């Protein structure tokens, strides 16, 4: 009597299919493992490339020399204490306390890193002007930019002030017509006056306010500091 081996062939076929599935799953897992190992290396390579690019850029520092630029206002008042960023810091916004007129103004300052980026450390200056008023109005540069000037309106006092902001690299590299972004406007009740503007010299940023004040702020100056690009050998 003949004996069929069909059952053995079927069992062998099923065993081979199982082995094939195991090999396929193992191959997928192996590919996932290789991809996981390669990803950190790619990220490290990208970071190294970014560091190399930053290394090609000369370091930037904030000069300790101060330069004043007249924004305008009246002829009255007497010198008030200055509102100054600490050494190595640059202005990224300002505040004004008002009543009928501008009374006091002060700045938000951020430390400038040597790579030209803004750090996380932020400090507020003292106030310049005359105590008084009640509402406090805020004007902030867009993220990543710094204060480089003011525009607005002045007459016998300060009527309106709007900050002009640009990116640090554009200022430090003294680019022609760097992109300017504006802060929120701050104005006193019933503003008048005539157009006024004060900008830091090319390559400089705002690091302070200076004022003449009596019962209110009569006159305002911005104070600027140059951004200096250093040679690697310095």
C-alpha cells in the first residue's frame, strides 16, 4: 500500500513560512535600530556644522562708550538720573509712566552673548524723569531684535514715542537699510507736537535714556553703545 507524504510537505511549508516571517520581523527591527543609532549622529553633525559656522563669525561685544542722540522736547526742567543698561546689556523694550504728560521712562535690557545672540538674562534699568502719573505703558521689540532708535512727536514735552528695532547682526555688520520693526506706540493724552526721531549711529544700539525733567519729562535723549566685532586674536 502506498503511503502519502502530503502531510509532511504541508508541515514543512508552514514551518518555512514561519521562519520567513521571523526573518522579516527581525530585519525590520534591525533597520529601526540602525536608524535610531544614526539619528543622534546626524544631529551631532548638524550641531557641529552650526558651531563651525558660528566660529567663522567674529565675536561681538557692547562698547562701554556712550553716545547721546537728541529725541526732542521742551527747554525746561533739570537733569534727571539716567536710565542705563548694565555693561554688556542692550535694550529690547521700554516703559513710560504717564499722567497728563510723560513722567518717567525706563528700559528692559538683555545681555548680549559674544556670538551675537540675545541671552536669557534680562534686567530693568532705573527710571529717568519725574515721579508722577499712574498708567504704565509698555513697548517691546519683536523677539530677536534690539532697540536702535525712537520716533514719535515732541513739543514742549514728549507727546509720543515708538521704538525702532533691528536684528543684532544687521546692526553690527552696518548693513545699509537694515530691516526695522516697530514697538507699540506710547503717547500722552491729547498728544500734539511735531514729528521727532532719534537713531543710534550705524553699528550702535540703545543702552539708555537721559532726560531733563521738572513736574514732568521735558526733554529726552537716547543713549547708544557701539557693537564691536572683535578679531579672534584680540
